[in-house]
C-alpha cells in the first residue's frame, strides 16, 4: 500500500503541518510513543495518515482502520504532504498510474449508503429500479464468478462483498471495462453487512470457498448468527449456497445448519460450475473434493425496525478524560469494548482507537472527541443491535469516571 520514507521531520515542521497543508484538519499525538496520526480530508473523503518514526528516518503511510478504498486518494495526499512540507523523500511508491482505467466508483457503495433513510432497496421494492432480484456474493476474490453471473443475468442486481481491498479495486476496474451496470461492490465484512438489509430481499447468497479458519473458528463466515441473518434476508425459495474444498468446514457448516429447528438442505459433491476460479482448478488437479451445500428459505420474515442512534449526546471533551478511560478489555455478556490507544488532539481534544461489538464480528473505529462534539471517525459503525449496546456503554465511560469497573 502507498507510503513514503522520508528524512527525519524536525519538531518545527511537525507543529506547523496544519498551517501548511489545507488537507490536514487535525494532528493526533499518542499519549505514549512517537507515532502520530494526521486527520485529512481530500475530495470529500476523511481518513488518517500515519507517521511512523524511526531513529534516522520517518514514514508516512495509510492508516488501516480508516483507509479509503481508492488508493489514489492516499497517494495524492501523501504527495501533497511531501510537497507542501518540503520533505526529503528517501523512497516511495506513490506514483500515480496514467495507464490503468479509473475505478468504476459509481458501483462502489459505502456502508453508509445502506444506513440511509432513502435506502435504494426501497426503490427496488417499488419497481423504481429495473432489477427483478438481488443476489449477494460473499468474498468474491478475483470476481470471476460475480462478473460472470452479472453478465449472464442483467435483470439481477449483484452485491459483491469483499474485505480484501486489492480484490475490490480489481473487480471495480473490470466492471468499468466490461460496461456492467448491475453490480454493487462493498468493501466490508459480510457478517455485519447482512444486518443492514431488509428482510426477504435476496434470491441467492453465494459463499464460495471461504477461508476455513481451522485455528480461529470464530472468524468463519458461516456461523449460527450468519445463517439466521441469511434466512431473514432471503426471500421465500431463496437459497444460501456454500462451496468449499475443506472437509472440516463442510462438516462444521452442516452442524451449524442442522442446529436450526427446520432446514431444507441439499448437498452436492464435485459438481462443476460454468465458471470456476483458478484456485478451484488447482484443487481439482490435486483431486481434492469440492463440497456444495444449499440451504433454502421457505419463510416470510418480519421486517426489522431498528431505532439506532450512534451520536454522542453530552460526551464532549473534559479535563482528565484520558485518565478515566480503562485500557483493559471490558467484556459484557453480549459484547466487548477495548479502548486500544488514545491520542491528544490540540489542547482540548482526543482521538481514541477502539474495538467493540460482537466477539466474532468486532468493529474497529476511531472516536474523535473535540471541545463540544464527539463522533465516530471517519464513519459510524454498522447499525446492529450489538454495536448499539456497545455504543451506549462507550458513552457511559466517556461521560463519567464512576462508570469504570472495579478491578
């Protein structure tokens, strides 16, 4: 990912960065350690740039939690910082490509798009968008299956979910090159994303060759909660389709599905699809078995009406707040909170790096606390019940010292 290695920045230059660079909106200094964060806003996007300090050099790079999907935005900001601060670059990889096609950003959807009150799915339900069905592919990788399905079925809207950013960028380019208009790309965790969707929306949910995570089963896509959400989101006769080469994952999935009170399940072994990934071809050459599990929904699920507000009422900056924040993990029955690191922002502000929410589907966010306002940076969490419960607990810790647990 984009970064520049530079000659050591002197203290005077660091102090003047907000005055020199108009894209820098605030500087966050850690309460311990030397690394710093710069809050930037460029072309309507907010994200953090990290300054990592070494003995004889510094490095400016993206921040993993807040990074934007468009890599060129990061490159442009790094180039702007180095130029306007007159930094001496030792090495870099931020040259902008003039030959590669631009990202087909029209079809890239942020998670905030699905939290909007003007939800695009309402237009689908009312016939204002010309799609007969909605299908989802979880972890599309190279995108071969997703692109093939969209090409063959122009009347179906395909939503591709992928947390691997380079794969997401590559498929967005292919959408533009192939002129497809029925794919939305979401760079987000599918396990959280499903909770944003209306009930009975989808005709298919594809989960093809997920990472088995044999040593960390809590990270698997297939789980009791994922299956429950899939059945809620699927329309009657809609189908969840799993393909895996992992014997362990297959049996784990079967155990998860058969824990349901009712389940319409079919199993296929070593079937061939019209389009296969390069990995599946490799596995077939190795004579590995391919398992396919179909779970069909036969119910009409009630719509979920969640009234969730992630604002921070009465949670502005106060003296001593950084000392009241507990740094050990807070574990409740349904969720956890971990305030991982705290940065000072000027004389009356803090930036808190925080993980919270579900144990198997945690959120990672920053909380920006200024004199009179507090907000998640750069965007709010996914609107799930578990995240909201964690949010309310976070507000308690930010409001008063008495909320700290007795250790």
